[in-house]
C-alpha cells in the first residue's frame, strides 16, 4: 500500500529583505534592496503510512506549520517532492481537497454569528456530499464529541473548547483520509484537551484517518502518537518510535519518596520538594538509590517516574547540530 503522505527532499526558502541602518540605508534600500535567504524547511524527507498517528515536533520556527501548509497545498515548495493521498498538493484538485483537512488551533472556519449547524450545512454543500451520508457522519461526530447542547447556540457564545469540538466536526464531515492538526489544543483547559485527544484517537480507530499532529503540549503527543518526527532549523532530527526517543534521551529517572516524618537534612542525592524527597538520578543508579532510601528513611510511599517529554525534547535539541 502506498504511503498516505510521502515527502522527499522538501525545501522552502523565503527571501527576507535586509533592514538597512539609518536614513541613508533606508534610501539605498529603495533602489538596491538586499535580501537574506531563510530556509524554513531544508531537505526534509519522510513517509507516513495510511492510518498512522504521527507527532510532528520541533521548537518555534522549526518549520512545522510551513511543512503542513505545503502538504495541504497552501504553499508551494522551493524544491522537492510531496504526495498526499496520491496527489500533488500544489494542484489543489477537488479530489485532493476531498481527501484532506487542516485544522489550526488559532484559526476557525465556523460562522461567528450563526450556530455550528449552519457551518455544517455549508460544508455539506461545498463538498457536494450526499445528504443521507452527511447526516450519518454528522450524527456520528455529534455523539463522539457530545455536541448536542451546542448545535443551536451562536458560535460567539461558545467557549474555546466548545468551538474546537465544533471545528473538528466541520473539518471531518466529508470523512477525509488525511487529517492535519496544527496545535488543536492550544489555549484549551485540561478537560477540553483530554476531550480532543480522546476524540482524535477514537476517530482514527473508527475511520482509519491518517493523522499528522503538531503540538507544544507534550501530553498530546504522548497520548496520541506512537511515532514522532522531530525537526529543528527546518531539518529532520529524528524519525521513529516515541518510546525509542524517550529511551535514548531520557536517561534519568525521578525518584519520589514520602516519609513518615519530615527529614530536616535529606541524604544525597535527595532534595525536599513540596513535602517529598526528590532525586534525579541516571537510570542505572535507580536501584541503588531506592535501596539506600529504604535503609535510611521511614518510607511511606515511593515512586519512580520517567523524565517529562519536554525534558527529552530539550536534550534532543541540545544534541542537534
């Protein structure tokens, strides 16, 4: 089976005008403007199989959104090849547009002064969907996202989390094969974030939709994406299982200990934090630290935690050239 998304040597270069100093420099720029090249995406290659859920990670300015826009056909690359659902996105063919959707957490397609049902009806008409099939899909989405109480309220009266749920329903009404999600949980409270994650996982399992997700919330990635693609400076830094990435760069563990009584002078390597003893130690030393804690302290509770994914990513970027 061919990949749902195939990217080969994809590059996007912007020409940014160079700012000249002073009035004389500004006048010279009017007649002989100089430019700097900015490589937003630089020789990027990867394949994603149908039905995969893949996290697309990187620091701010890494080129994530630029890549998504090129895959959706909103930007034309400087060089390289990409195919999405078997199509060249640059051509923006109707058959291609029916197979993809792009949801951006900071933008919306909902009609602000009208209830979400009006946007659903508009999308059904735009995509030329069969009324019966569209109704069945919409009923499915309404049930999964618990949208029934929201359907007749003006969008302007909905909370951010409620609007995002309606955005997802509008974006998936035509049952696309590929779903691009760019920061879908940005600004949402914890409960709304969990709702969006659970829905994306359930829809992926139900419809077999390929998901490429960017997010600065590492909880989104950990919950949804067995595989991650990491870029920095527009270049590929890692492509593989999330577990392997954590094992490679998360080579420490956090040991938490709660004792019967307060410990005024905690033994090495522990420190006191929020009423508990905390130690950050290399994975190979965890057993020795636990043994020492059990011998020297009146332990009531003890746990060992993997490092936060944010710390793993920071280590990866530190090691990247």
